[in-house]
């Protein structure tokens, strides 16, 4: 394999730039030509591909977002558009593709490989940490640290005013951002989609806290459970007195300089992905298990069921008493 492409797809995540940089530089180091494909799969369809050199990726390791831009490209699900993408890649002589994205992006990579024989390798780039085959995805650690810092700020003001605060965080159907940020920020309660929400227990805990003079509580709520305002209403309807404030952190969680962990993960995943392509292997995804870089068949990786760390959740609940 002499020429490869790299793209970022789906929701952006801190660490994507560090990963693009590592893919480009490691590939060039190994004598490959690398094309940066703009705006995910739509760049393949619209022929937006530029040859990268070592300097094209200067000064980006510390930046969130993605210099290649990212986009959602619904037409890529249709074979006729995928065929255009494949023809364009062939015209450039691109034989392998590194796809940095989440499960949707992986499905696109799988179709490219199964239907058209394009050697595509996936690297997990999403803040949600919702891919079962890997312990961590790029961006998750940075995002959690952003939430922890927000919890610190919110706790200052909520404690001063004796308020209960509900902080709604991202993660789609996955509660990992809420769990890890909640335990790190010392949250009194963490609500995630993986654990059934017992409203009575929450009300009891807040009421008890108020009776013993603990007048401020932090509740970290995963967006996959419900909206912060809905929970606030439920608490009020169930007799919680006093001031309840809600904060939805939103897109602030998606930006920012990637953490050390995400930068190192980006470098390690990039090296494995390029190594796989140099061995002419495609249809695989790279990840991290027990601090070792692994690669797996895409279809098998996507079929795995996510494991939620209930033990860590229970610990967080005990410590947040
Ligand atoms: P993420 O990769 O973060 O999960 P999306 O689910 O939006 O984000 O997927 C990103 C892109 O991947 C989509 O815009 C589309 O181009 C492509 N994609 C998603 N699902 C499929 C599919 N089933 N077949 C082909 N391409 C897909």
C-alpha cells in the first residue's frame, strides 16, 4: 500500500487532531503518501481530498475539534454514493482509509470494506465512550475533565446559596461521562440510563441531607435519562423544598485542549491503524483494553454489548453520601 486517506466523521471529539497528526506523520515516516479528506464521508463523495505533509499537521496536537472538519453525510448509506466515493479514491490511487469517528462512522467503514473491498480501519473518536470493544474512546477523558471543572465551579455557588443543582451532561445512551465526572466531582447523586432511576430514593436522600444540615447537593444527570428541567419538576412535585437550579453543559463538553490521556491514546491508535494498512488489512477497528492497544474485526466490535461499570457506580453512590 502506497497511498492512504484519513478522515474524521460524526461528532467531533478532542484528540481527533492529535490523531490526524499522528496518522499523517507515522505514515510519512513509513514512506506512504497521505490524503486528508474533508468533512467525513462527504469529502470522499465530493472529491475534497488534499495531500498532507509533516507541516500540514503542525500546531494542532493541542487543539480540540478537527482541522479536517467533520460532517454527517446521510447519502453515504446509499450504494450509489458509496460507489462515487470509491471511484474518487481509485482516481487518487488511495488504497486504504483511516476513519476516526463513532459507531455510525464505523458502519460506513464496514460497508466500504464489505461491499467494495476498501481497506478501512476505524479509530474510536467520540466523547461518549459508547463503543463496547474499547475501554476508552478519544475525547472521553477530556470531556469528563471539562465536566469535573464545571462541577467544581457550580459547587462553589450552589453551596453558598444552599441550593440543589442538577447538571445535565452528554453521552447519548451511555452514562460514562456522568459516572466518571460524578465520582470525580464528588456528586451526591448520579443518574445514568444503565441504572433504573429510583425517584423516591433521590427524594429521600435530598430530604435527609436537608434535615441533617447538608443544604446543597449536586446531581449529575446523563442526557440519556431525561432533561434537567424534567427532573427538577419531578423533585418539586415529590416535595423537595428550597431552590433547585439546573445547568445543561451542552457543547462546551465537546471542545477544549485534549488531555494527556487522549493525546497518548491518539498516537497509539494511529500507529496501529497505519501498521494494519501497511499489512494490507482492512475492516478492522483499533482500541484500548487493559492499557494495551488492540484491533478487532469491525462487525464483531459493533456487535459487542456495552458493559457499564456498576461497581464503580455503587462506589460513587456510597462516597457521595
Ligand atoms: P458517529 O460516527 O459519531 O456515530 P454518525 O452516527 O452521525 O456519527 O455517523 C457518521 C456518518 O457515518 C454518517 O453521517 C454517515 O455518513 C455514516 N454512516 C452512519 N451510519 C451508516 C451506515 N449504516 N452505513 C453507511 N454509512 C453510515
